[in-house]
C-alpha cells in the first residue's frame, strides 16, 4: 500500500476552514452534512443553498437579498445567480486597511517592494480617482499590457472599483497578438509597462507600445509604468503619460466603490487563438469573487495570516 506523503494532525483538521464550513452547512441543513462526501453531494443536489452558504461563510460584502440564490437554475447558460444583490469586486478585496503586507513583490533582478493593506488602499484610491477624472465609468474597458508587478494589481483594483472591466495581455506578446485581443474590446484606457525583464535580459516595450496605441482608436489615454527609468521618454506614444503623472501629487482622495450586479462583467480573457483570432471570454464580478473565495478559503485553507505565492505572467 502506498504511504501518504502528508497526514494532517487532528488539531489541524479541526481548525481547517473546510471543517468549519462543513459544520456551518451541517447546522443549516439539519445536521445531515458530516464530512466532505456529504458536502460534495449537498453542493450538487442543493446548489442554490450551497452557494448561499459560501457567500455567508466567506463574508462577501454586498447589498440586497440573497434569496433567491438563482433563477432558472436548469438553464445553462442562462441561469442568473443572486439577481437581487449588488456588490463591488475591489471593495471585497480591500476590506482591510491595516499595516499587514498585502503585496510582496520581488523582481528577477532581486528588487523588492512591499505594500501594506493601508498603502494598497491609498494607491488604488489615487488611481481610481485619476480614472474617474479621465471619464472611466461602469462598463468601460481598461486594458493592461503589464508584467506581474504591483502596479498591475493596483490598476485592476482601481478599474473594478469604478465598475470598469479589466483585460490584460503579457508584454512579451507581439503587436498583432495584442491587437487581436484588445482590438475587439475597444478599451478606453491602456495601462502599460515601459519594459520587463526575463531570463537575465531586459526588454524595452515602448516601440511596441507606440504601435499598439496608434492602432486602437478607442484609447483616450495611455499610462506607462517605469522600468529601470525606461519611461523617461514617452515621445511617439499617443496620449501617453507616466504612472506618477496619472496618479498626481495631491492628497489621497476618498475611495468609493460602484455597486454593480452579480453578473456585471469583471474580466475579459481570451482563448489561445490557435484556430483563429482569440475569442473573448467574459467572467462576472460575483461569479469570480465567490469562486475564488471558495478556492482560497475552502480548498487552499488560506487564512488572514497566510501568504500565497503567485508566479506567472498576466496573459491569462
């Protein structure tokens, strides 16, 4: 018989978020949920009640009535989840404003930066205010041509705080690959990196960025983040300004959150494009939030004191 690589202690099992959730659902269902198999069966046979329990257990912030949890459950696609609720994605991710680390970034060259939850909140507030000043509002598209750096997270949270839709491509994409994607969604604002590093080499993206900005007529602004000082010269990039110029130097404004429906679009992602032009894939605010909370809280057992390591590009 194969020996288990890891067996959690009884104390760890008892303290696990999943164990607490099983008890939580068991109490709501009359004591019929006692283990993982019971919970799985319940999630399949009683999907509306299961997802309402996830909402309440994970403390999703929103307004309106949770019931009915779903309308037209048998229609797929077409089912409407939590149709009488309104919420904001960024508000749920920015629920803390203390000095604990929210983002710890380390570049390939060893550069390290850290943002507390309070600092992240301030950065999002400044960026969201600048977006509103540009005229970005609910339903507008904001595109990111960015590596996996703190400014990417800040820009995404700022966009979603005003109800805008976020979409991103990795800066190692070619010009046509970017246009095949962003050209379909008519973004109003492009947040882009002046360059990136990979494999011990640095890559300047400004020439590519100039062509991309010129080829997307819907763009009303291009914001360029620094990379080893490479954004000092932005000539030739239409409607471009630096990240610092975009945020401004004034006092930190109040961050407000635009309430949207559960099925309001949050992200536009893309298929691989191997059989033609990449196809847009839209993910909703509520669906993404509740699914990610389920994965992180229940599957990963992530708690407030934990850190999660994320190493990939922003292409997907």
